[in-house]
């Protein structure tokens, strides 16, 4: 099983990414073959694929450069999470708020 498949399998517990002063909790993480090109009126002139979604409905995107960003719907803000897939996956940590 590859690193992405393991991350998807464990997403119920390990879904937290800390970026700058924020805590991002992923709700969805897609297998690589399910990544889709983002096409939206507010995303013009850029190339990226939707990789996941956080609990607030923001997108985790992989840009054509290979960088991973969180794109916030409100404010249309991009926040760099990592320079590559391995870096993004290594940021996933246990979310203590999700433990029953």
C-alpha cells in the first residue's frame, strides 16, 4: 500500500494539518486516479487538481507545479501546505478532537 492509500485509510484519525496559525481538518482525501482538474469561474488562468476537501468546505489542491495548497472559498485565499505530495502527507497528524 502506498503512502497516499495509507493516509486515506487512516483519515478518520489522522486528518489534521497545521499550517501557519491554522488547523485544517480534512474531510475527504482522494486517490490520485480520482484527482480532477478544477474548473470554476473564480479559478481562471490557473491549473490545479482537486485532491481533498476540509471540514469547512475549502479545497486541497495540487497545482501544476506540484505544490499543495488550501484554497479558501471565502476570501479566495491560497495557503501553501507543502511543495509535494509526500510533504503534504507527512503533515497529517492525529486529530484529538475526533477521538470518541
